[in-house]
């Protein structure tokens, strides 16, 4: 049986996660940084820019350096969820984004939260196993 202390600890962990997610440490991220965040190739991100009109990072200088803002990263997170996590083809992902953007965003948020909770629960389980 789970104790009240366990749920209080879990609630604190979730609140700490929420606080950490809301911190914007940088204004711009490079394509390499963003690719690493999602475990993608830079070429995949460039291709998605062609396929999804809503994904338009700032491009600067003669070298055309991409500068991704938080809004771009959020868009990539939604696309990544549809294509890489849920396995949709690009055409289906585009159709879903066009038809029901709010629903897609909400499902992506819920899935990300659940993945975070699972990771935290696994870490707690390891700590409990260590104590036994």
C-alpha cells in the first residue's frame, strides 16, 4: 500500500518538473542543439521545415544559420510526437495538424507528461530497491 508521504513526494517531483520546464535559458538554439534534443538528424529538421509550413526558424547571415526559438521547438515537439513517437506518415501528421491542432497539442502534452512521470517513478523504484 502506498503511503501519503509517497504521494506528497510524487507531487513535489511533479511540481519541480513543471518549474524546470518553464525556464527559458536561451533565446535561440542551433539546428545541432535542436536535433540533439529530439535525437534527430539535422537533415530531418531541414526536411520538416519544407513539409510543415508552421515550422519556420529564423535564418540569419549569408551562411543561412538557423536560429530556433521556443515556439519552433514546441512545433518540432508536436511533429516529433506524431511522426516518431506515434508513427504517423508525414501526410497524416500534416492532416492532423491542419484539422485538429488543439487536440494534437493536448495529446502531445499529455504524452510528454506521462513519459516524465514514468521516468520519475522508475527513478523512485530504483531508490526503493536500493533501500531494501
